[in-house]
C-alpha cells in the first residue's frame, strides 16, 4: 500500500502536507501520532489483560503490535542510514539502543528485586533472582520457553520480571537485523540491483520462512513457540517490509489523488484497528497462539502503519490523536515495565487478593510511575547519559549495570539459602513432636488444634515431590521416550537377593507419594523401580486437556502414549510383586473418541492396563489422588493468611473430587487391585485443610509437600498392611 509519510525526507521534491497530516504528526519531533496511538493501544491491551484477564482474554496481542511497530521504526531508521552513506554504524546503533532501553529496565528490575525481598515469601526468591539475571542479559524468553515444557515448573508463581521476555526478543532482533540489512544492501550494490527491491525480497523471504516455522512450532509445542525468537521474527519483518515499501508523495501528486488515498487510508485504519480489537476480545488462553492466529493483529497493525498518518475526519487516527491517548503512547515503554511487578507484588503488599478497587489503584500507580520514569530515567538516559561517549564506553557501562543487577540477584539467593536453613532447623525440631503433621489427626495424641497456624514454612525445593533417594540410580536399561530416560532402580533391600520387586508408576501425583513409598520400601526391604512422567496418564488414550486447558500438541500426546505402552510392556516382562500407581485423573482429560464421560473412559482404559499387569500375579495398589487446592490452599494463600489458615481451606465437596483411576480400580472387583485412600489425612467431614499439625500441606497449587506426605507414613503403612492380607 502506498504511504503518506511526512517524516520521510529521502526524496528531494517536497510532498503535499495536508492539514490532516499536520494534525497527526508532531512537526517538532517527527513523531507520528498514529504510531503513538498504536503504542497506547498495545500497552493498554496488555495491562488490561494482566489486571482483568476475563474482560480482555486476548489482550496479549498487544505485544505483537509492539513487535510490528519496532520492526517498522528500526528498519526505517537503518534504511535511511544505508541509503545516505551505504553503511550502518553498528556501534552507534547498538549504543543508542542501550541508552534508550537499559536505564529504565535496569531501575525497574532493581526496584522489583528489593520489593521482592521485603514483601514476598522466601520460596519465591529463587525464580525471581534467576529470571532477573536472565532479563538483564536479555535471554528471559529462552528461560521461560524452557520452563514452559518443564512439568516441574508449571506451577511456579510468576516472577516480577516475567514480562521482560518480550524485551529479550526485541533485543535479539536488534542484534541481528542490522547485519541482515547490511548484507542485503551490499549484495544489491555488488550486482548493481535496486537496493529496496533486494532488501524487500530478502526480508520477505526471511519473514515467510519465520512465519512457516511459527505455524509449525505452534502446532508442535505451543508453549515454547510463544516465547522463542525465531517464531516471532516474522512480526518484526512485517514492520520492516512496510518501511521498505513506503513511498513518498511528491509535488506531482494531484490533490484529487491525495484525497482519494486519504479515503482509502481511513478505511484501512478502521479495518486495522478492528482486526486488533477482534483478536483482543476473541482470543484467549485456549487459542493456538502465536501460529496463524497471530496474523490477525499483525495484519491489523500493518494496515494502520502502512496507511500513514493522513486520514479523513472520520478516521480513528483523528480520534486517537488527542492528548490522553498520546500521553499513554509516550509512556508506553515505562508503563509496560512497571505494571507487571506491581501486579505480582500487590497481593503481598495488601495481604489479600486484590479486588476491583485495588486493581484500579495498581493501574493508577503504574501510570504515575511510568510518567516519572519517562521524565527522570528514559528521556535523560537517551539524551543526557554519556553524551558524546564512544560506543565502547556505553558498552562498558551496560556490562557494569548487568553485573550490578546480577550481584544484587545473587544476594537474594544468599538470603534464600539462609532462610531455607532456618526453616529446615525448625522442621527438624517439629518432626519429633506427637502433633507433627498428620499425627495431629490421631485422637490418641490429644492434639487440641490440628488446623492451627503453620509453625514452619515447609516450602521450597526441599519440599518438592521431585527428588531422588541415595538408594536410587538410573536404570542401565531405561525406558526411553524422546531422549528422556524414565526408569530408576532403588535398592532398599540391603543386598537381599530374593527381595520383592515393586514398581511406582504414574505422573507427578504419583511422584508426590515417593517419600512415603520409600519408607515402605525400607520397612519391607523392597527393590523399587520407578517410572514417572509429569502430566501424562499411563492409559492408552490421548490426553487432550490439562488442568482445564486444551493440550492437543501432537508431541505431548505421542510422548504420553509411547511412555504408557513401554511402561506396560516392561511391567509385564518384569512380573513384579506389586505396582503402586497414582495419577492426576481429575486434571488430565483423555479422549478415546467415544464422547463418553471421563469416568467411563478411564474405567475402560485403566481396567485394560491393570488386567495386563495382574495377569501374572502382580498386585496393584492405587494411591487415591490428593484433594484439589482450587488455587486456595497453596503457599501463596498461606503467606497472606499466616494467622488464619482456615481462610485457605476448601469445602470437602469442592476439593475432594472423584479420582477416575481409583474409581476404575474399585469397579474392577479384582482382589489383586486395591485402593489406598488417605483422604481423611487431608480432609475432615466438611473441610480439606491447608495446614495440618503445624505443616503446610501443599508444596504448590496441586502437589502435597514432601514433609506432610512423610507424616502420613504410619497411616499408609497400616492401610497397606490391611490391603495386603
């Protein structure tokens, strides 16, 4: 599309500048008000999505709008330099980017670190420190991509700098893009070709390849695709193509043609904003994004930028050129930086879950901080910091800033270690008492208040379900699924040759029982084998949703099915004495294509598996799954309600939902298949508790803490003994 750009001065003839164009461009700075309006829209979408996600579920597309804008503006600047001098001064380009972006980002990261130390419970410090380091080194997107496929990290609370992932993508783009443009420009010069044609062809080829990769990778691994740079490059490329294809109207353009183009521009602007708005309201967590869905907001942004600042009176650009919108556009970068730490810190600062007025207060505070940050940090950093300094000095300053922030994050890690050791000492003292954990539920111990406030913060890595005992080692003949080795062997028999062989199998909800099963293994001198794969039911049916969210990635489905098949074959070959099994059946939705209820599908698929295992005499013990936390009973809630743990408890009928695997086992009426149900160690007649016997029951939003599970061992041992008769 042809474009009316008043700021483009590459052609010698003067373009026609209409009154409408002057209204939509700042003559003193060359700032396009339509692009400032796009910035304002983009940051508003993101902030509202983070504060009120139910109102604007697809507001995350604001980031895509930012990417297109960045691709356009940076490419336009670089093209101008190339066409004027035939080269790009990379050192000066990178130093300008550093001075523009680093000061505000560094200040926000440091303030967020300090606030986290003051306000957040110490188990949160590890992720915050690690991600702060990653953010200031602009690799946060890759850290989050790795976490997105790490099942053990899926319940991690958000860090204060999680939103820096988009800045990381942008900085990586800035690092490579000028080099690509230089190569293409030199290629055109060497072969005496038209520069913009070669640049456009090259950028288009890169963008098309990146878009194809984005579609494929979103289909293969949606969670990773959201963060990785190669899946986002095409969005910057679209912006670059607008800059490359832009044409300047010269004085030969007739007023009639200019008027017609303004009319077309107005229609394009309404359509562009409409596409962005539709995606913001229609998309959500279940949208396969970025993928092809990202093309909608990207194309909408393309239409707005490519149509230029000039527009008829009925254009949205005229409506959005007012001072309030322009103000938000001016402070959009700082607003983006400040809003997320405030959202993360607000519950701890308020000691409650923020309500509507609280969120409004967060929004007002974020805008205020953004204004101050713009005036006191952003603008001075760009215009007054290291004025006239050579790029090398700017780079040194950047390295110093990064080192300082990393050192501060390291200090937070030291504090974390000290806090963990202190709590471990308290836990050791508490463990010997008769009212410790589940022991407090035993009437013979005479514990007056088993559900009183926690006496120890038994949270953090030492309480994670995923751990290995010294007796365990990787099997020399493992189950291998997609390069993962999924079989460990643990010798708790003390060298006894004919010791019973026992398997522990399932997902992370089987893994949370490891500490108790290990105690049984020590008591009975078992040789234990364990094969555990988080998020995967071991039945021979596809998993299609996880914790209520569709999860139809073919890679995940293949991995789960392949593991379940190999697991069953190995158990049948091994013919163990016993198999302990557990699964998050309430959170892993399966689909065998029959449209039957989950209970019926699990019943048939689990019956098939268990029958195969018991055919040779193996006994199966299904550990009934723990109650749901309903996002209330975890450490976050208890940190806000230390003196009132009942505020984090749930009604029994809500939390203790049916366990499809345990129900299937009961319906088999097979004497070799038994259910070990410890629900009464978590819930009484009415309530499922978050604190029992001074211990926090849950490690995160859906796994029990290791210490609490360990406290249930006497009850589990007795019920296993009864079921084994």
